[in-house]
């Protein structure tokens, strides 16, 4: 798959697709052309049999993604056109496969939203996070409030959303916004290694675990437990689950085929 924008790069390492926002001179801010290309690449990776996990990162060490390129926003003819624009955050959220954000530097605005929608967030010790839209007169629209509140709690989310000021990587780790901090030079390596571990798991089970976790946020506890039991039954009936049980009994590594 060849990205339709020169500012989006795709590499496939084993069963891991690494998608890089590559516009470091503009802090990896995203133009409409780049947004379209991101949607295409994410949708391809989500349906490609050879891909079982995805890493999303930014080029360089200064910025993961600084959100939308503000200079392009006035190109929308009306606020309704802006409302119905192609949104790469929606594409990430709609996907089945596990996605890891490798956050190098700034994750601001839409970049913060992008990281929040990923399933796992690993950051450089130099990373920083902000929801700065309020400083310009609007708020985020890609799931910022709900995902922040779920990740760091309503009070911490309110601090970020109502001030627009950044938090550093240590604060992000303490608040639970990220799972792990690493040195800048090890970020990609660590994210790809974690994605590779996930890609070795039975794919249906990994994708179902993601679906189950997302659904649990929108259900009562009793509903979530019933739903989880149903999903467990579905995965237990797969050929991959039978292979997993056989591999365990025979003390060997399982070979899984998404069946």
C-alpha cells in the first residue's frame, strides 16, 4: 500500500504496520490531504491479513502530532463542511486491530485526540500533552473530552480542557494518560516490540479484547459482564482457540490463522 500523501509513511515489520506522520518541519500538523491519506492507510491496515497490530507515531523527536494545521481550517466553506470533514480519529476508532501510539514530543489538539483513541500509549520522556483549542476559541471534536475523562478522571481532564496548558510526560504517566515512558531513542523500538508481542497472539482474540474493552465503557457492569461472557464463547469456538489449547497440551508455540 502506497500512501497518497508524501507526509504519511507506512512500513510493515512482520505483522506490525508502522504508520508515521512525516511533516516534522510543521510539528507533524495534519492537512486535509494528510487526513485523507491517514484514513486510507488505517483502513488498509485494518483489513490487511498480514497486519495484526499497528503503531502510530510522528517523524522526528519534537512532535508526535500538533493536530490540524490551523492555517488550513479557513479553507472549509462553512462550519457544516468542517463538521463533516474526513477525520482520521474516526478511522482509528472504527478499526478492529490493536493500535499503539508512540508519542514523541508534542501531542497537542488533534494529536492528543489521536493518541487517546489508540489502545495503548507509550511516550518519550520529552513528550508533552495539551488540549489548546480553548485558547483559540473552540474545543476539540474528535473525542477529546470523553477519552480524557476516561483516561485521567474528570478533574484532571477539566484542568487540561479549560486551561489549554500542557502537561509534561511525568504528569501524564502519573495521571494514567500513558502506560510507559522511555528515552527518545528507544521509543519506536519499544512500541514495535510491544506491537510484535500482541501480533503473536491469536488475532481474533486480540481484536475481540479490544472490542470488549471499548464496549465496557458504555455499559453497566452487569451488561459488560454478560457481553464479555458472550464474546468469550465466540472466541472459545474459533479454530485459533482450539490450536491454543492443543499447543498448551503439547508444550509448543501456537500457530494462529485468524480462524
